[in-house]
């Protein structure tokens, strides 16, 4: 309830310097248990037969990324440095970049980035790539995952890379 939210918000801010992002149960069901865990996680781990492509959960995923952005926006300044972590927030870097073009944004993916042949199965592949390309630095666990990402940006968006660096608009990633 609202009283619990106020207590949580106060404790997080006063003790940890953090802000919460409150999600409804429906948002958790569609965003986290739905799109994140039934679409992205299985697809990125090559379980194509267990991947669910659902327009409704995609829309909630997009809206929850916007919700995270709005909380961040309430405290962000133009030249802040921001780290975004994992597949639950792959749209967030581009949202930050759109409003804060001078921000320094890093993103780290804690799961595999699949080969282009697998990634291209994702209906919303361009939106995911554009979201990630809002970052200045994108990190992956292995060189193979870097190679897969670069292959996807080349084949799906026509972006060339030189020494693992992409030129996207006026920026270098």
C-alpha cells in the first residue's frame, strides 16, 4: 500500500541513496515472468522451442523500461554516468540517451547474446538493438557474445565495426 511504499522509499533513499521502481503484480507477471523470462531468457540461451512471442508482454516490457526511466529522470543530470544491467532493461539506454545526450551510459548483459541466426527470431530485434545502442559501452561475458552482437548490428542494422567499435550516428560505441 502507499504507506509501505513511503517507508520503503524513505529507507532506500536515506540508507542507500537509491530510489525504488514499484511494479504492479500484473507488470511483474507480464514484464518479468512474461517477456523477460519467457521470451528473452530462453531465446538468448538457445531454447527456441520454449520462447514465447507475445505482443502484450512486449508492450509491458517497454512500459516498465519507461517506468525505470521516469524514476531515473527524476534525479538525473545532463552529464551523469549511468550503468544499466541486464536483459530486463535493454531499452533503457536509448531512453536515457534521447533525453540526456551528454550522459555516459554503460550496459552489461549478464546472459549470453545469441548468434544472429537466433537473435533474428525475436520480433522486436531492432527495438532491442536500438535500445542497447543508446549506451556508450556495452559489456558481455565472452568474446563470442561480442561477436554475436556485432554480427546482429551489421546484418540487421547495416552497422560496420572496427576493432569492436561501432559508429552509430555521431557516437562511438
